[in-house]
């Protein structure tokens, strides 16, 4: 596995385990993180505010860490693309599943830009 793919795997592991410091250690100070059509933050401090778990609510109002399955990691130059599916529970108790495509752009060995595209598989279902 290439160095950049391994960093993407460590990033995902940090998200899944709730290890925010691990996630933040893998990005540049001026990182741009975009969940297209939903949220855009710039800078490590702004990203810290998004990923930190406060009052039992994880990033973006999710009550549990998502279940993520990566189907493919594709690398070209300074970019790694991860595709797969995820499932999560929302504060309302509803569950949601979606397909995703995350585009990680690197400067050296740090993630400088993450664009996340999500496609819902169905409307959220009450739990």
C-alpha cells in the first residue's frame, strides 16, 4: 500500500475510533474539509470543532460513529479517492445509509483538502 493510501486508512481509523487527535495529526494547518452541499470548514482549528464529540453527539449531529465500508482506494499523483458506503444514526433516532466518494488531496504527507460526496440510498428510517 502506498504512503498516501496508508494515511487515508489512518484517517478513517481515527474517524471510526473517535480519535480526533489522530485525525487532526494527518491534515495540514490550513486544511479545507468539504461535505459538498452541506458544510465547508477551513483550518485545523475549525476542523477540530467539527470532529470533536460534544455531549455525546459526534461530527455533524450524528449520535454514533458511522459504520464505513471502503470499497476502493484509487491513487493518482497527490490525490487518493476512497469510495464506499456508510450507515449512521441521527439525533432523531433515524438511521441513514449512503454511498460516498471522498477525494483526499495531499501536500507532502498531510491531507490538505478533503471533498466528500454523499448519495443517500433511501430516506432516513426511524430506528
